[in-house]
C-alpha cells in the first residue's frame, strides 16, 4: 500500500533466551530469523519468540505495533540483521499498528547500539 519494498520494512520481534530475559530482533520484512543461528551468534543455548502477551508485557506495545524505541522494560538488548545497514532508508514501526517511521538505518544503529548478526533465513 505504501509503495515501500518489503525488504526495507523492518519488523521488530521480541524474543527470549532459555532463561527468559527478552531481546529485540530487527529483521527485514521479507525474511525470517533463524533462531538456531541467532542463539549460536549470541552464544546462548536457545532463543524463541515470546508469546504475544509476554512480548506486550516486556515492550509496553500492542502486538503489531511494537517499536524498538521506548521499551517499557529498560536495558533490553537489540539485535540487528547486519544487511539492514546496506539500505539507504528503512521503515520501522513507530509504536502503533500502521504507524511506520522511515529513517536511515545508521541512525537506528547509532541510537540503539545493537549487536549486528547475520541470521536471516534464505528465501
């Protein structure tokens, strides 16, 4: 609808490791996260998506409107698919369903200081 390439629309995923602390994963809209490779990259035993009600409790956002900015729970680590930085501009959720903010990915990286990973599953 917006005429934006799905690859440049970045989804915000709330996941947890085996001990259950949350982490935020930013991924291309047309890709999926390999949780196995993500756990390996972060030197964790396992990682899985949070259940919707748990993600909402951690983030303070309704599902479908999760933004990586302003998380309710402070200090949640952010993981960023490295290839996002190759894009000139991305659109990411601004905190409400249907509200996207378009920004240079370097600004998000500068603001959130994410861990860069390569965990996208191939199409």
